[in-house]
């Protein structure tokens, strides 16, 4: 007598695949894959917290709202930005409060424009002084940070998004540069 063995390959493969995916998501491996696919930009700019939450702006151990909270930074604190992935930036050297390095959502940060005594500063279409100028931002204007590249800040001012050169940035909230 011959026995027939059924091969439950599809359910077995699906079960294995879902199990692996669950492990990747819960272990943080998926964040490594996202970082590998995203472009990590090196940055060197200063900014300050504009998030009015009385608890402070959450600092996370990765560039996602799903990452673990390491601490908070209160409004108007100055910080150094050293890297960016999408609209998340890696911060360090906080003027007061949080110590260490972590990730924050860039639109919760701001910078001010310089340009005192003139008609404002130029906003460029890319992070290059040779790129087309797309707008003029008044001197001493508060702008929202979106991202960064090198010493350039990608900002938004009154609905216009563009790049602000380092010499036109002020990363201190309560003083003038």
C-alpha cells in the first residue's frame, strides 16, 4: 500500500514569511532597511525648538514616531543638527535639558533669518548658491525647518519651501545672531 503525502508548502511558506516580517518590525531591523534606502544627509546647522507642547519635543532613538523616546527638549532650546533622513533630523548639543544624540521631527524646529539692515535673504531652489532664487524672506523672520544638507537649511516660510544658506541662518530663538 502506498501513502500519499500532501505538501502544505503554501501555508508553511506564508507562515514563515509573516513570522520573519514580525521579527524584523519588532526588532528594529526594518528601521535599518529604511535608513539604507533613505538618503542620510550629513548636516551642520543650528536650530531651536518651536513645538509648544509643555512636555517638550520628543527625542527618539531613530527617525520615526514609532521609535523609543529618549527624552524631551523644551521650546526655544537651541540644538545642533548633524544629520537628516527625510523630514527627521539627528540632534546633539542641546543648550539645556536633553543630553546626548537623538532624532526629532524637523518641522518642530525653527530658525530665524539674518539680513539685518537690508531687504531680507534669498531662498534658493536647491542647496547651491548657483541655483535659481525663488523668494526673498524678510530679515529676522522665523521660519520652519524641513530638513538640511551640509550647512544649508531647507525651510518653509509663508507656504514657500526652499533652501537657506548658512550665512543667512540664525539658530538662536531668543537672541539675534
